[in-house]
C-alpha cells in the first residue's frame, strides 16, 4: 500500500539487514544487489521520516525507532505468512468471521436463535445492537457484514435487501387512560409526548407524523431507548408513539399501559429488513431473514394476538 510507505518486500529487506547488520550480507541472503538493498532502506526511512539504522557503527545497529519498527515488522511478516497458509490450505467451508448489526427492538427475540444459525456458517462472529444511520456505509466499506435495520435509507444498488416484518405504530398511554376516547390533540394537552432520540428511525418517523398532523407537542422529554420511554409512560409522566415489537420487548408489563390505534387513515409503519452486500456470504442472509420471519411468527405473533388482537392483522411478515 503506497500510503504506508512500505510493503512486505521492504519489511523483509529491513529485517534481514537488521539481523545481519550488513547490507552486503543482506543482499546476498535475499538474492539482491547491495545497491538495491541500500536504496530500499533509504526509501523506507524517507517515507517514514525516521532513521531506523545506525550506520555509524559496525555492524549496523538499530535506533530506538528502528527497534520498534523491527519488532512490528516481524509481527507483520508472521501475520502475512499465517494468512497465506490459511488461504492456500483451508477449504473455507465456513465464513472466517461475521459481523452483524441489529436494531435493538429485535435483539431479545432474535439474537439467541440467530447465533445458533450463524455458528453453522461462521467460525467467529459478533452481534451488535449499537446501530446507526451509517450502517449502509459500514456495509459498503466492509466494517460490518449484515445489518438488520428499520432504516429505509439503507437501500443501495450494491446491497441486497431481505424484508422481515412490517409493523404499524400505535399510541401508548398510562394505565389510567384505559377506556377514554381521546383525540391526539386532547392527549397532547393532558400529557407530555415522551420522544425517542432524533437519531433513531422511530424518533424521526414519529416527529414527522406529529408535524404532519399539526399536533402541538412541545419537546420536554426525549430518551434513547424503548424501555426508558415506556417506563416514563407507565409512571404516568407522558404518552408516546411506538411499535408492537418495541412494546413487547421492552419488559414493561402490558397491564401498566393503555394501547390505542392511531387515527384511521393516518397509519404509519416501520419496516425491518436484513441488508447484506450482493453476492456474498452464500445463502446465509436469506436463511437469516427467513429464520427471523419464523421466529416472529412463533414467538412474537402469539403474544401480540393475545395482548393486542386488534393490531395483529396489521403486522405483515416477509
């Protein structure tokens, strides 16, 4: 890599010169000319803007910077040899490592079952719920391999998208509001809107919805996760707009909350999809998306049908 100022061949020349203390001997050992070795080392020091060899002594010694660079060069060459051995000898029946980023509202339902699937396809893996709106760029730049996200901006011509679930938003109020027939305007006059953080897709969607409906809801409470949001609502500190998955994974007992549908004709939805780079990871992204759908059918839908039956028909899987 040009920007590093050296390549593996340069490291090899430097290592052998440091070990022999003599450019002529290094050249003979490497099958190069003495002038070639000298030029390579001079270019290396110039590119790094550091003196690595002490040429005032015989045999040539290493400066403090040279000692550090020598030790790191040994490690880099060893790593390169290890990589070559793996590539040439491994049958690659599994993915070497897999990095998955997942939206938090699915983590409780999906992370454990998906690990069981991932372990059959990958030798090592990480699953993170610290997801942001930069995940599309992270996928393209290969900082992450699979993203399960509700961010529609993740669509890109180089990425494959596998839909998992589409769910409606709903109103959540304190328990003592059960049985009361109120409009959004009336609710916002009696209670503060407990908002999600602006960086989240849910937060942005709700904000756009409130603005579009011209609801007067001053910003007073803003939190970064569903459990905190619904805890405030359960404590009678406000109301919010969220989704069924977020509601049921929050850990807040349903009997502490009142749930209402958004006004007819004003439904908004959240779509959760799996994204990966095209033509990579074999059939793992498809399998993960299908498994996610099945997990939602088996574990989420029965609970939703039991606790919010009027909402279950509006959830679309796949």
